[in-house]
């Protein structure tokens, strides 16, 4: 009896090995076993044609959990761009049809939103129960390639940086929370400057520092500041609100009872501090110390330009666009600077001409016009400060 048991075990194992392949093959034929299915999906983070494809692939994976989708973002990832280029070459995709979104599978490719959303489902349905692995560059497509292409977005991130796109993003970044905070600081400096001629030079110095620091950040410097600027606009808006309310109170004379008890030495030192704050050295320090906190507030398009600048092969192409983008970004503040200087210059000339023979009255009018002008600037500061804060 003891000898028959090992013999029966060996016989059962032999029969299992003999019939197991037939059983698995029968299961695959009848769709009972999960078939290996793999797609390579290439897309761009800012690709307008990719949104519907993303939704389609998520729906397909929910219907068929065995379907694997390997996703490769190509706008922000240089190795993925090279991989996509290799697949285009390997699958002999015409240059005119190359772009994203693109999907590759053994023996087939689909390029463009329309071809993917309308034909990929039918292709997978026709292969139901058939095992196919991931596409491979080493082996290449097996047999004839089925290729379908439609309207696409550019596969290269540099191609999406058109002049209209860069202009639009530059204006959007110019009125972001971080840049509005810089604008509030800029207005505070403008209010502190009493000499009309210094407004243009000091204001240009401030904006020049903002421009150069953002350019140096785009070139790879100051990177660690890009994750630390979230609270900066809120803090600046509170300071600007307090400063603006102080100007309004000063205009209506409500500060005079509080200023009378102060010693003359204190008032003189406060005036010296104001003179220092509007000096070229102080403006350079102030603009540098505040601009670095706005680096994290740019759109993704600016990140694309930074990535392309870091790549030696695309640096020369993206650098002029980068210079143009930064000019557009600071353009709102430059426009305001020109308006402030023009109005202050015109008011000064008007009062000087009208009271050219009455020195005392001319001084009083100059002071009154300056207070009125600062009152209007304070209203703007309070409005922007509230917008940034809330």
C-alpha cells in the first residue's frame, strides 16, 4: 500500500503537466484568462488635444483592468521627448503626422485626439482575448504597421511657445499674486519719492532689478526660492494696507495730534530713513530681497522655458522668447511708472508756471498736489492689497 501512494502522486503530477497547457490555451481562446495588454501613451502637460485622450484611457482601464498604459510626458521631460522621437522613427510615422497625443502598441500607432478617441477602442476590441505586450524599440513592430494620424499638438515643447502664447502668459504672470505684491512695494517707493526727476530713475532701477533677477532665475539661479514664496503676497498686502490707510489719515490731518508730542530728533531720523529707502542702494536691496519670493508664482510655460534653457541644444532658440516674456511680465509696472512720472511732471510744471512769481504759494500748492496725488495712489494700493489678501 505504501508503494502505491508515491506511484499515484507521480502519475497525477504527470497528467497535470500534460493537460495544463491545453487547459490554459482553452481558457485564452474563450477569453477566460487575462491577456497581457500594454500601450505607450505620449502626451504634453499643456497639450490641448490630450484631455479627451486621458479620459478615454481611464475609461478603458476601468473596463479592462488587464490593460496597462505607460504614460510619458514629453514637454517637461527631455528623455521622454527622445523616446517619442525614436518611436516615430521606428514605426516610420511621417514627419507631417508626428505630434502628441500619440499611442503605440505592437503593430499599430495612433496619433492625434480624433484618431485615438474614435479608433483605439475598435482596435482593442478586435484584439480581445489576444495577448500583446508592450511595444519595443529593440524588436520593432511585428508585421505590417497600422498607422492612423489626425490633428495633433506639437511634440516639441519649443513648438508650443508661439509669440501669442508667450505674450498671453507674460501678461498673466505680470498680474499674478507675487507680481501684484511687487507692484505694491513699487507704489510705496513711488509715494516716498518727492522729487519728480528721481521717480523715473529710481523706478527704472527697481524694474530693472526685477527683470534681471527673474532672468537669472530662468538661467538656473536662485532655484531654492521657488518653493518658499507662498506667504509673501499676503504679508506685503497687509503692509500696503497699513501704509495706504496711513496716507489717507495723513491727508485728512488725523495724524497731526499724534505727531506733535514726538521729539524733533525722532522726526528728523524718520525723514533720513525715508531718504535712505529711496536711494539707489536701498532700492537695489529692496527689489532684490522681494523679487526672489515671487519665483514660485509663474505659469507652467515659464517652467518649460527654464527647462529648454537648461538644454544646450535649445538654449539659443528659447533665450529670445525668455527675454520677451520677461519684458511683457514687467510691462504693467513699466506702464504705471510712465503714467506716474508723466502726471507728477505735468503737475509740477503747471504749478510752477502758474505761481512762478509767488514762491510761498507755489510751495504750498506743490505740497498740496503731492498729497492729493499720494491720496489717489493710496486708494489704488488699498484696492490691490485687499484683492491679494482675500
